[in-house]
C-alpha cells in the first residue's frame, strides 16, 4: 500500500511537530508534499497541544506574530 492509498483509507491521522516545522521552513520538502496529500485526502487530523506549542515557537522566532491566525 502506497502513501496515497494509506491516506485515502485512513479516516484519522496524528501528526508530530517535525512534519509541521519542516513544511513551514521548506514548503517544497517531503513534509510539505505530505501535508498537501493529507489535505487532498481529508482525514481527521489531530495534533497534541505540545505540537502546537513547538510549531508556534518557530513563528515567534521568525517574528511572524502578526500572522499567527493564518498559522493556527
């Protein structure tokens, strides 16, 4: 089963911060492409509150607080 088939068959996914942070820093990376595939497959996606906090550290370090709504 390939990744696309897996995403289509999965109704729920849990993501870790490394995928979000890598996609944020390098949108054309494998992580960015994975997030695009996940978006197309439309499963329910969950992250822990710690993942949310770890990701937002990058937003604050890059001084992008004004765009925080878009990142949420």
